[in-house]
């Protein structure tokens, strides 16, 4: 049956309108809806290479699509022997922002906070050793974190605590992380959830995001080998057991701002290849 030109134009317009309104279009290849356009890498992932030649390592990971980096502290400080402004210029020239760094809060913390603020970093972070502690020790740490938060606020940045699995395991019938949340001032202290360690402790990250909205502002995206019983058993993102598309959607709904890939072990791979694979996985995520 033939169509008149008028009817064909009307039918074509109706079809085009239905395609624009169709929810299924969000799944078409190339659609950007729900993608994480900006994500980072914790430099500890490539520590063996980075510590030998920081600039060469940074240049390499910039090609993988990372727009943010998170550092850690060693003998050369959080700027790895460079002045803070030199480090910033180098990362800026590569198209990456140095948003945060783990650091030693017991030594010259005020100086570190001021230097970090000077180059527009957002956070200094403390990753407390993961051995089990008493509840009194957790409370003392919470008080210390508040002081660090005050120092950072005065400088113009934020302070955050990075968890291990121990704070998500019961001590005298209480989860220590509840204590850390309740005894740290939300105006001074944020939290960086290492999703791997929460899962390793047998906890559900989504429930903690919902329980404490707008307190977890950064996260480590780190996958766990399927079926492992080992405490530390990381793998390339997307090859393990953690459902990040689901978890990160809940994180985003509850105030997450910074999404940072991290990996410590590389089954059948190398640090650089894993960092590249992790970036590719995050680019494909929809949350």
C-alpha cells in the first residue's frame, strides 16, 4: 500500500517524537546519561612505577582518561620532592587535578594543610592502620580527627578519614564506624569509604551510605576477587565480585563527590595495565 507524501511526513514525525521520548534510548551506544565523566586514581595503585619516576608515571596515566589523582605520602612528602606549585603545574599541564592526598597527620600537619590549600587541593586524608582497636581508641581518634578538621578548615580545605574493615566489625556489640561518625563533627570531618574493605567486613556499602547521607564524600573503587577468603585480594575492576554500578548509584544519591580507583594486587597483569583497565571500566559504568 502506498503512502501520500503528506501522510509519510506525518508518520515520520510521530516516529521521531516517540524515539525522543523513549526511555530505552538511554541504553543506545554513545549516550552519556549516567556516566562518570570525572574520576580519579589513587597513585598507590602504580606505586612501584610512580615512586621511581613520578612525572613519567603521571604522564602515562593521563593517557588513560583519569582527570583526578589522589596521592599518598612518603619521604618526599605529598608532593614527592617537588614544590607544591611545581607539582600542580605539572598535573595541570597533563589535564589532571590533584584533588587529595593521604598523609601523616602527626607531623607538620598545619604546614601540609596550608600547602595543599595553596594549590587548590580539596582534601587531606588519614588512613588509620587497620588492626582492631578498642572503643576508647576509636573515640580518641575521633577527637583527633576533629582537630585535623579544624586545621584544614582554617586553611580552606577539608579533612577526611579512610576506613579499613576493622571499623565495620563489631566491638562489644557496636560498630566502631558508628562511633567515628557520631563523634566527628560533620562540619569538620568527611569520610572516604573504601568500598572493598566494607565488603570484606561483610557489610553492605549501600546501607552505610543511606545511614549517613552526605558524610561519605569520597570513595575508593576497588574490586575483590570472586570467591576469595583472603583479606587482601584485589583485582581489575569488573572482574571481581563487587557490583559497582548499583553501589555507586546509591553513593551518588547520598552525596558522593569523588570517585577514585585503587588497586593493590594485579592477578595476571601489571600496575599500569590494571590502571588502564580500571579507567576503561569506570568509563563504561552507568550510575
